[in-house]
């Protein structure tokens, strides 16, 4: 399987976890997915009242400079660790 195929499979697998991951795990998944698919953050930081948006933006921005292929590998590894911890439907 190519890296892109494994990444796409992980993106599908994460939707079938037996229970919801923690907020910090969800933020990490979001940030790695965005870095892997878009690259460095390319939008301005959300406003003061958008707490969820700011948290997501900050998590993504922390990955700035991470190569897209490396972000895909980290995303795949994170999904595999969540499957091991939470199980899969």
C-alpha cells in the first residue's frame, strides 16, 4: 500500500472507533490531517469568541514546517494507537 492509500485508510478507520477519542487526541488528529492535506496553516487565527476554532488553528499551527508525508505517517500512527486503545467497530 502506498502512503496515500494508508493515509486514506486511516482517515476511514478513525470514523469507526468504538468510543470517542479525548479532545486532545481529536485536536492532534485534526492538526495532522490538515498539515498532511493542506500543508502549513494558511488562514488567519479565528477571533476571540471562537474558542474551538482557535484551539484547532493553534494545534494546526504547531505543526508548521512539518512535511506533508511526515504528517501523513504521524496521522497513521496516531490512528493505529487509538484503534489499539479504543477498539474499532
